């Protein structure tokens, strides 16, 4: 029976109202892009027969999340991130990428916020309490104030315990006071007062699901709202996002709170015991920390009171080793959330629709004598997802209007396998407000034996708490139906009736019409026009627009004194070289050199230390058609556009990655390249390229001072050059060592050159003379030497097979007495040099420092 017809009847059949057809009449945003029921059966089979309605306590994790995380930690070796070995660097880089994904989730960047990992939201709040620069009153300035909304979690109110002995004022603020007591304040008035004050409020009440205006953030910071408008000084805002972030999108670009604590288990279900504090970077300098643990110090003395904190905000406040495997699990949590739902906007309208519908029927439900069944604790009638979250709080009443204890409801719900929550939910302020419990009654209840978390639900017939149901992204209409039928079957005096007038009014208030505005617009991805696929592309055909050709196997190098003998391009970082005879120079070095890189399933850059088989991937550049070719033995050749002019404006396609400790902005190159790489390397991979709008400069601290220079995805500098004379000398040294030992791994000069992965090879006069160069001129292009290249075990990877060897690292270290450097870095001397061409055979002139 349609809902509007049912409401016209004086006595209603509740079961006819509690149908999916009725639900669709009042809300049309249910499920996600895939078949929702299939997702539930595939990812949440363990809850079959269970009606789980405690998502505000913790949501549920999909099974694929755990499988992918298990596969990750079974495949990769993750070491302590405070070490510098390969497994530790992998951990460090993965953790740093997760920090970026967290900031991206809240629509902000590392330039604006820092991520401090904690054990949960409570630990994040405690960190703020202990490090905020509270000030006692002075002769000229007032004391700091700790102001908090009474509708706050216990962990927020508990900040009082830290500041009680500091002379700081604690001021509870009721929700209606913020706007009611607001007033215009002359911003110049009291501008000289620097006393810091902290105002804390929840983005969403964990008790009622009420969403407080995010505009309060700026209003308090600008002293336009109460209590900031009544007190001079600098006002900071802590926005508790623990409840809000589970089902709602939070935009920190728009609402830039100074501190944002939250817990990940409320968002993803897994991992548990992990949270974070987001701190605005312009606030970070104010925080004061007393205790210092492992990894938080730049320097300290054990025998003297000397300590210098780490400069990095996250390092300074994360005492000891972070829970790095849990943090790595977050990569898979974000992936699952996006894959299954499409994003927080979709989760918000899905969960709100279920909550709204449950509210409509429960609040209209009546006993046979017309008495209402439920007392709903809410400030709204669930009209809009921007003001109400996926929480419904209530108590049930019998046909005489007497409260039914929440403990009785909980016990019966358990018999029906319905999982909900009862009590005050660690929010005494909201509980007192909605249930009308005075301060004196709280104290009297304690004397009567009632404490937080027990089963004493009624004292003198008055409730001490309530019942809360809450929804998550995997909640279904069946969950609503099971819960409503449970209430009707167990607590309603028959015949079941519905308040017709109220249901009419609630139906007319439904904001489903405008809810489409909440949805994220998904743009279609246009596939780039590829050139014809060739299974075996010939290097003879790879020609640049200036007429230069790639080197074929039969081509010979030019061998002249002080000449450029070889030019190598490495289009994809850590993949095989692409040798050319001449090549255009761009602003970042050789055009398209290290413009792409391969990342693993956690978006961490792969290199040959982690994945030696990268050297077996042969990328080639075909400039006339703007195409990058990917070739490997046993694989079909695929084509990737050098520049994709149809990039979709999707946030998940643009991300940040780490290169040699630097953050770089990158763009994903699509599923075809990802599938090709994943198949060849035997692990989930993606191909990404540096964003054309992103600029990264060379680090300071090189041996020789160089001007600020833009880089591609290279580690250190625009070019790496090696001297053939140095290679020849090292080759002879290796041969001599091998002749005196049982280790026979002959390495000829050309093989050694390939190990060092240089861009430019020159025929110098003397071995290692390059160590003393300050400037070079190759043809007509001027270069500045930026320093020597420190070498690692990557030069031990055989570039033709991917096998790992000990040479030439052992011989290089022995010959140079521990100074494992080989080759020098070059940068452009001026911008004019970035529009030239380098050609094999060009003369090379050097200047000594």
C-alpha cells in the first residue's frame, strides 16, 4: 500500500507502512554505484542474521579490507620507521603517504595541517590539553579560558582536569547560548591582548546526532560568537570530529579549525586503537611539550638539561614508534571505503535516509490507546542531512506513558540479535539536557548506587539514560525494518497505531528533493587516443621532433676525448634506460626524464632496491605522437599518453607521493597501465606522473651552492653524469679483486655504466677528475655541478636480469676508502639552458673548483 494512501486511514497496519516501497516514497538515495545487496553479501557475510545498529560505537569493516591488508603485510617487509634500511624506508614512505591521504580525505594539504597519530580521539584531546599554552592571569592580561559546549563527549570535558591547577577559567556553554549571546565586537578592541583561549565543540553530537554549524569555527576565531565575543585575546577552536567523520564529509579548507581529533575505527571499523589529531600549521608553534620520547628530539644530552625538539610537527608529538602496521592498514581502509561507496557524500545521504525513515515511523508509532510509544531526544525532525547525522536517540514508553528502562530494551534486543547501545554514551551534558536530569539528581543517583555504564536504568521511575541506534554505510533497509518490527512486536500495546497527523507533517518535511545536491558529481573518464599498439616496437622508429634518433643495439658510441659519448633517458623512475643520440632539454632536465614512477598498492614509490624487476621494463618515448611505450618480455606493448588533456577533476586521481623525502603531487595514468604493471611485477601497482602544475625544488645542503632548481621525480638533481675514465679504473679494480678471490662476476665497462644509471656519459681525461669540477659546458649548454652522487646497493642490480650482486659496491667502497660516491650531479646554470638540445659527440669543457 503506498504511504500517502496509508496515512489517510484512521487505523493503520504498521507492517504495510514498514516496507521498502514506503521508504522509497520518502527517500530516493539508497545504496551506492554497485548492486548494494551484492556488496553486503560479499563484504559483510559475517553479520547475516544480525541487525547491527551501533555504528556510532564502531562501524564494521569489509572483509576485502582485511584480506588486502593481510596480503600487504605477507608480501612486504615493514621495518621500524626510525631506521634507515630498505624495509624501514618502505614503512616511512608508506606512513607519510597515509598522512597525505588523511589530509586529502578532509580536503586539505600538508601545507595547511599536520597529522599526529595517536591511540584514538581521547589521546588526541589529552595531547591538546597538555600542550596548549594556557596562561594564568597577570596584572595586564586575563587568564586563558577553556570553553566547551555542554553537549560534548567526556573526553573533551575531561580537559578540565589538566587545567584546574593552572589558574585557567573553565566555562561550560549551552548550545543555545552561542548564537543567542553573540554580539558585534570592534575587532581592534583588545587586539593587543595575546592571551590564548580554547573553545571546544563537536561537529556532531554523539548523543543525539545533531550537527552543529561548522561556521562556528570562524565565528569563534573572529570573536563574533559567544563566548569569544565577551573575552579579549586569541581564540582557537577544537572541532571534535569523532562522531561526525564516520558518515559525513568534512571540508577543512572551508572550516579551518585549529585542532581536529578523531578515531579511525569509527570511520572504517579497522584498524582499532588508532586515531589522529590534525593541527593547523600556523597553530603548531604555540604548542608546548614537556615529555620527550624516542624519535621526538633533534638533539638532547643525557648528562645535562639540554633538549631540542624535532622540527617536524608530527615527529615532535609522536612519542616513540608509531603503530605503523595499523597506519599502513589505513591505506586499505581508504581504498575500500572509496571502492564500495564512492565517497562520504554518498554515505551521508544513504545513512541519513535510513535514519530519517526510522525516525518518522518510530516517532509516529502509538499504542492501541493512542499513547506514543517513543520519546525521541532530538532538536530537529530530521529534515536535512546537513543538520542531523545517522543517530536516533530515544526511550520507549508503555501504554500508560511510563518509561521502559533502557536495560530491558537492551536485553530483549539481544534476544532478537539486534545490537544497539544504551546509557548516557559518555555525554552527561546532553543526557541531562534531554532527560531533564538536574545536577542534584546526578549526585543523588550516584548515592543510590548508579554509576556510568551500569544497568540501573530507572531511579524513582525516571530514566538515567536512553537507547541509541545508529547507522553506517553498510546499513540496509532490512536493518530499519527489523528494528521497527522488534519495537512493534515487543513494546506496543495492540492494535498498533500510527499518529496520522504527525506522519503527514513529517512526510511533507522530507528534504529528499534537495538531497541530490549532497551527492558528489562523478565525471566520466575519457580514454586518451592511443597510437596503434605494437607488440614489438622498434627503437629505430623512436624519433624526436628535432630529428634525433634512439640508439639501436647496433649503433656505436662516439669515442672522442672530452666528448659526450652517451645520453640516457629514464622516463619511468627505476625502470630501464632509453638511450638516444640527441634529445631536447626541458626546464626539469632532459625532456621527460623521470617524469613517471611506479607505486605499489599503498601508493609508495617502487625502486630497484624494493623491486629489482623494474629494470626489465623498457619505456620508450615517441615524441611525434606524444606517447610513452611500455615494453617487457612476455608482455604486449602498451601506450600511455605523454600528456593527458582530459584529466578528470577527481580528487582520487591527483595525490601526493614521497620522493627522496620530498612531497610531490602526481596524477594517476589510468587502469590500463596499472593492470599491465601489476601483471608483470606480480603485485598491485599503478603508474603515476608528476603533475604539470607542481613545482619541486632541489634541496639545500649540497656540497656546492646552487640556485633554486626545479626537479622532476629524480632523487637529487636534474642530471647525473659519469666519467668513462672513472668507470674504466673501477672496472680494472673489480677485475683485480676477483682474480684474487673465488668471486667471478666479470663486469665490462658498458655493464658498469648501466649500473650507475647516469643521464650523461663523457670521455674524461683522468679518473675521478669530475669530483673537482664546478662547471661544465656541453655543446652550447652550461651546467653547474651540484655535488657528488652518493651510491647505495641499487648499483648492485644487474640491469639486464634484475639479479642482485655485491659488485660494484664492494670495490667502490674499498677503492674510495668508504666514500661510496661515483659521478656528479648537474643543474642548469640559467633558464636559457633549458631550451637547448644535447647531442652525442658534443664537446665537453670543464672548470675546476
